[in-house]
């Protein structure tokens, strides 16, 4: 009897999704040959809710290793809405369970970040055979040392900082570079150190504008006529960190900015007198071809997931711990975020180098 395996990609896209899909498929076909069928679920959990899928063949998985994005499409379906019946009258959870059975799935592989893993855990609790695979450029999934997509984003963000250096030094400017990372600062921390940023600001460590100004003035006093700030999009200052979300959002709106990087770009010229510019690479950070590292990691994760399917091991997500590919129970991962902590090695590295963390 053939085993039918569904694959979906949910949440934001990132480099390495297609490489992971390829790794899963090639390993399944290699290990199980004609006793496996692969079904692609279109556009994340939305496809499972609306029974939008496609039967896939071996040839569908060729030429995917270097291809960015996802051939299955993706969409954001917030976890908090999964049990909510909205105006369309659709019971999302019931539909997903019914369509899992209707499609004839024996297993479902969910490639995604924190929200995806929460929904994957929900489906697992409802009796579906589910395996998670951790992707996100934020590298913030609990229980894994690294997620696929992260290192490619670090390479891209580092190149942005590299290129900003020349224009910053030529024009003697302060350059504020806004990098992705709404809740965590892994991407900004890694690329900030790799790119030689002078000040690195991350969400886990609320900044003090006085410290930012002191760092810039100290550089200027030492004869360095420019400064580069790597700022995660989710940063807060000390005052905002003590406020409720609705209050600081209203305060930002009233003052003419929406996030920390915009605020810093507005305030620094007023305080220091130095010309300041903001650079926002945005979605460039999550697009394009995966790096060699992410291609390898994606293949490792994908082939390990195929092994889990073959052995009927479900209710888990794939992870890397101490350079070994392992699995964690979904219940231990879902709803948790891996944050940058004060004792993080790279925080110590930054401090030893004299970088300002605000």
C-alpha cells in the first residue's frame, strides 16, 4: 500500500524552501521507491483549508536546489484565527482535518516558522501525522541551533552593510540600516558583526539614545567621520520597553515615525548635527538563491524528515543540535521563541570589540 505524503510551505518565504522540498522528495523516492506518493499543498495552510493541492511526480523536484521562493506558494494564516469561524463561515480546523482525509494523506510535512509550528502542533494534537521543518531568516525557532534561510539572509544583509560602508565614508554620514527581525535580533547581530557595523540594536536589548549618541561622538572624536548602525526592525528604546504596545504605537504615529530606525534617523541629526540617512533592504533579505550552507542544511533537514516518514515518527520537528540532525517534539517547540540572550557568545564578541549595543 502506498504512503501519501503532503508537503506545504507556510508563512513568509525564504531561500532554501525548494531545496528542502527537493531533499524530502529525493530521499522518499530513493528509500521507498514506488511505495510513496507526494502531494503538494498550495499556499500553506490555506491550501489545506480549501483542498487546493496537486499530485506531484519525480520530475517536479528537478532543478530546485538553487531556486529561491517556493514552488508550492505560501500564505500567512495566523494561528490565532485557526479556531475562529469568520464571515465566510469556514471552520478552518475542521476543514483541514477533513481535507487531510479527503486527499488521502498518511503524513503532512509543514515547512515554516513559529506560527507554522503552532498550527502543525494543533493538527498533531487533533490526530494528524505531522512533521515540522524549521525555516525562517530570523533563526528564532526554539530547539534548533539554526534554521534554513538564516545564513543566506545573513549573507545578503552583510553585503548591504558592506556596500553602505563606501557611501557612508565618502559622504561622512551616519547610515542607519534597518534589517528584518521583529521579535529577535539574530539576523542583525550576525550581519552587523560580519559587516563591521559600529552600533547594533536588537529587540531583546532596548536601547538608550544617549548611549547611541556617545558611541557616534566617540568615533568622531577619534577621527572617524562616519558611523553605521545596524538596527533590527523590532527595536525599542528603554522608554517604549516599559509601555503597552498600543501606547507606543500611538506615540510613534503622533511623532511621525513607525519604527526605531525611522526615529533614530530623524533624531540623530538634531542631536549630533551629523547628516543621517536610512537604508531599508526589506524583502531583498529573504529572496533569491540559497547559499551553499543553506542548500546543505535544507538537504539535511529534508532527508531526515523523509526518514521520519519512513519510520512513522510524527508529532516532531526537525532540528540541528551541536551539528547533529535530530528531532524535537512539536509540543516543546510550538509557541516558544529563541531569543538573543545577554550571555550569547556573539554578544560577548561584540562587546569585546567595543561595538555599541545601545
